[in-house]
C-alpha cells in the first residue's frame, strides 16, 4: 500500500481543457458536422424515436436532394463520426434514413412527389413549415427562411446527370434559374444508374428521385454527347453558365504485359454494360484486380450474371464458376467496406489479398491467368502509396477474364484547351477555384469528381450545391451561403428511454444467399422493420443535448460527479489545468489565488446525455438544454 507521505509527493495529474468556441456546440453533434451537406441526422433520428416519420423525412431531405438514394448507398461518414460508436457501435443512420424515405420519400408515390415539391417551394419562399420538438418549441424560425432574391430564369447548362449534376440542377431550379442537363447515356442519373448495381440501388427509386427534381423545373436531355451531338462551344455560347459534372466514368487500366487482351475489361465499363443489359462473355473463371467497393460490385455482379444456384455457390471450389478478387492490400488495409467483403464471401467470391499483378498470361491471344507476386507493403514510412514486392513469392491465378478495378479517371475530351480557355491539370481535370469551382474560363464551373477527385456520393452532392450557390452569387451579386440559426432551449422535463445506453446496434436483415444471387435486381439488404427502427433510433445519444452549468449557482458539492455513470465530470484544482491563452485570460480575469480554487471539468466525448447530473444538482446549477443549428435556405 502507498503511504500518506508518498501520496503527498506524487505530482497532480494535469488536464488539458478547451473553452467552447463559436463552433463548439455544432461540433458536438458529430454526425451532422461530418456530413458534407450538414444533414441534421440527429434531428431526423430523434423524430423517428418519437414516431414522427414524415418530419424525419423532411429533416433528412432539407439538405440533401438525393436523400432516398443516400438511404441505400451513402458511404455514411456520419456513422463513422457517431459518438455512440465510441461506446459500442454507431447508430444505423443510413438505414434509418432509408426507413423514413420509403414511407415518405418520392418513391412512396405520386402524391408524395407533389407534396415534397410543394414543401421545397414553401421552404424556399419562407412560408411556415416549422419543425417542433416534443416540448413544443420551434427548432428553427420559419420567418427567417427564403429571404433572398430569386434569379431571373437564366439558362444554365449542366454536362452530366450524376449526383453532382442533379444536386446543382435541383438547387438552381429552386433559386430561380432554368437548368438543362445534357446526359450522354440513354438514361439519367449517371453512375448512380449505370455504375451502382441494381441489387444495391433499385432503378425505380432513382426514377422517382429524378422525376421529383424534374418537377421543380429541371430539364434533362438524354443521348446528348457533348462534342458530338452538341459542341462545348455551342453550350458556352447558348447558356449563361456551364457546369461540367461528367464524373470519373472510366476505369484506370494496368500497364503490364497482356493487359490489352480482349478478355481484359474495365470494372466500371462492365458495370455499365450490366446495367444496360448487354451480354458479356466471361468464361468460367474470373479475376477482379482491386480491393475497393467497385471491385466487389464487379465480383458480385459476375456471380449474378452467371445465374447459378446456391448449390453451385456452396461448391464454388468444384471449378464450375470461380470469381477471385486479388488486391495489393492485406485484409485489414482493404478500402472495401467490411459488409461488402463478408457478403461477397457468402456469395462465392474468393479473396486473395496481398498480391500485386505483374502479367496477364495469354495462350493463342486469349487470357488464361494472371501472374502475381507478393505485396509486402503498400505504404511507406510517410504513409504514401509506395508498394513493395517480394518477387520470389509468385502466385498464378487461372482465369478466362480479368476485370480492372483499381481506380477511375475522367474524360473531358470534348474540351479544347486553346479554343475554350480551360486549363487542365495533369490528371485531365480542369483547373478550378476551390472556393467557387469556377474554371479558368468565365462562367464555366466543375462539380463532383472534377472538383474534388473521386470521393463519396454525398461529396458529389455537396459540390453540386456549392456550385449552384457560386452561380447564384455571380449572377445576382447576392450571397446565398448557408444561413444558420443557433439556439439553446432548456428542457425542464428531460428524460431518456430506459436502458438506452445498454441497447446494442440493430443488425440489418439481408436475403439469404440463394435468393439474392438469382438475378441483378433482387435487393440484398432489407428495410428496417418499424419496431427495429424505433429501437435503433432510441440508441442515439442526442448529442444536441448539452449540460449547461451556471457557475454562480454551483456550490461544488460534487453530487454531479458522484452520480455521473460515464465518469465524464471531475472536480479538480485549478492549478491542474494546463494553461493556454484562453485559460490564462480567464484566470487573470476572475481568479487571484488559483491554488485554493477548484473547478468542474467535463469530457464531452464520453458524456451520454443521461441528465442525472441535472437531476442530482441541489441548486439547479445544471440544466439540460437542446442545441439546434439548422440551415435555413437551399
């Protein structure tokens, strides 16, 4: 045991404390702060928890014109950021969005489409469409919305109808412009329709989202190849502004011997052919090179393309059909989502990690296999991509076809740099102003992959919205940056669901393997049942709720510290706090003898918003208050 004298000699633990700045409360709502379009995920999850599903949909839809699509296929950075994940597992945020979108989104029928379109116009026009909390207070003030001048119907051309182009067109239409989208393919939505397999994203859902956007005043012209059916120069002269949002629709290919063989395909091009119903001769053995989600989209589509039954899948090693995924990364480093790897394995994909392709093997001009060597490192000591191989460890994987899914590239061959005045980067994308996304040519903008590089779907949506605002500012000379209103509202009767902190993440139901591989259309993931959605929504910590301390009432009794189940509160000597400029200023202003003073500090990261500290406080120095930050315009 430690003696009293030894304890006295031990140094006190120091604590690093940050005083709240202007972004502190917003950054506490980590799901919303992580979303590129600042979707109020906490808001719609809380609406689900109280059974207000329509309001939940409207909260999700307010910031995101592709909310229903994102409910199926979003990369969900909000879930990665979710504070609940630091306790056990994050909230199923994307699945909850899908739950309300299926009930009240555009895919729910014509009546919903009309109601959503009307709501969007009212929202923009400042009419009363106000969300209310259970306590009855307004979450945002309807009278402050829509306070900007409509544009004068200027015609804006958008090249590409993917998520960036659709988001830009959606917002431009609501701002008073006349957007016209030019789409190369016979169907709109770009890679949403032709790059994401139908078993993940139903085409009728895409059509419903497109139809709603068209109803706002967006025109989409399909089968229009810029540079062939209409020149870029014509677009630039006929329209007030042009947005290039073509996306990275072409596969990056490998520069290794044999890679130019007829049986070597780009993964993205294969997914396009599958979506358009084109027949692809695959043979009986397939190798997919790549370790990301696109590689798994290709591999799983190959499985479905063969239309094999579960007996064959279970016995895939019997050499009837074999689909291999081979990648540089080891299993832990693979960029593909875990669920893709797991479900792909269930469906018959054989994973071969840690292999670098060196040669496509040919016999009589036809593919017979791929020669790989062992990859022992993908990143160098500075975390830069720099693969290192052990040439002595060689593996040959026999196959009849090879798919390359190692990345994507853009194609803006319709641009003539001298004629159009658009400077291009080495990767082929136009040089653009990162603040406005305007190129070196006046009134020509880029969005999506051309602006940010290949990122998530929701990043493309964010860039489309950003370009729309840039164009509005350019033509109206008024700023339409997101208007926000922040407020804290006391919740005197605050309470949480019983045992909410112990509830485990709901697992999403999926179809059995034999059912889901029958064709390309059968959905793998199923929608949450209502009871499961309510249960999952109740797990949300509601990070917009904060414990607000009144220092004048606090008597430092320690009751809040004693009752806190997550041990996020501590009473410490002021001298134990590491000083910084803000802390030092506070000490100089209020405290003369800090050695005799104690303070309460709080670890926001582990607070579960239970409210026990407020209930325990004998002087009412602690109140539970709801913070709300809402975007008030498009």
